[in-house]
């Protein structure tokens, strides 16, 4: 199928991890991408213009193949687009378990309905991993961010963590410094392309389990991502592996506040499991917001 033949109504637009009107991370969702080749999916994602658009192909039962494209390239995994797709499917087929075959492996999503009527989606990540950032990686990242070494909260070591994609994790010394983010887009984009990082996850610890985050996203052609489920999973795995939380533990991440799209991500680490459970909601976006 040529992309020009794809009905406009086939591309749904949802805001994932939104708790208030105008919040959350916009995602495009195509619930039946049969007949679309890679080039067509890329063109649709570029036309939608969101950080990611998810393309689902129905398989058997409650199982779909799912791929993700930013406006510039395919992305191996995207948390907020996974949540958006799962909620869109649950609205049409009922809540329960949904199985996605993704480029990083099978991702199972548990959809349900909470007391206020909203559908929630909880995805279980692939096993997470983390490693210390090298001195060169840290030096290059600080230069691109226009941060000094004193801007880092050294209680949290700089790491590169993975829950399907690599993310550089850097702790900020204060909420004010995080709010004042002003980085060199081209320089950070080049560094992230070289290192294979999907986002740089900058965070400030309000408490031991409540965090505020900002995620520059040049690989997706975006200055910043309002809510990053994959980074949240990688970050929760980092907190577990370095002993900052002891399973079972629930972690709350506030993101998107400084760009006017407040988002709320909940992550859970459980004993004996290297995967992380990430929960959020998703709501259809008004035409004026899309």
C-alpha cells in the first residue's frame, strides 16, 4: 500500500502518560499497518510529526506485531507509543493482556480500567541492564549540555542504562538547574548518534522514589521528549541495580513539566525479576492539539 492511500482516519493520535488536559507525550498509532512497507511507515511518521508513531499488524488473538518510527528513523522500542497503542486496542477490544512482538522482543501489556474510568496500560520491559558512563562519555555529554561538573548530583553515578534502548542517565543537583536546560542540539545529536543513545535522561531526586526528569531527544528530531517510558524502565532498573531502591519498589517520574506537557510515569521493580513494569494512561488528542 502506498502511504498516499492510507486513510487519514487510520492514524490515531494519543497523548500517553497524560493526567491533565494538554499533558502527556503525543504518539501516532496505526492499528492495522498491513501493506505498509518500511518507507511508507517512515513517511507516515514524518507526516504525523510526533516523536514516535507506532505501527501494529494484527496476528492471532490478542497478539500484534509492533514497530516504531520517529520522523527520522525507526526506533527499536518506544514506551509511550506502546502505552498509547495498548490503550487504543483496549478501547476497541476490551481490557486484558496484550502481546506485542517488537524489534527488542516480546512486550506484554496488561490493560485495565481504574476507578475514574480511564484505561491504564502496564508494560513489562525486556530485562534491563546498566553500566557506568566512561569519562569520555561524561565529558562530552556535559560539554554538549553546557553543564559543569558541579551541576551533577554525585550521589547518583552517571550510567548508560538499557530497557530496549540505551539512555545516558545524569542526575542534576537541583530542580532549578534542571528547569534551566539549554543544550547544544547539534553537538548532543552527534554524540548520541555516535554512542547509540536514544535519549539523555536528566533527573532530579525529590525523594528516594519521586523524580523529575527531562529527556533531550535529537535522534527523533525533537528537542525534548515529554514522557519517555523506555527511559523510565531503564532508570528504574538502574535504581534497583545500584541499590537505591529495594524491590518491591514503586517509582514516580514527573516529566514534561518544563515544556508545558506534564506527564506522570509509574515504574515498579519486583523481587527476582530484571524486567521493570511501567504504567501510564493515554487519551485521544483533540484535533486542535494534534
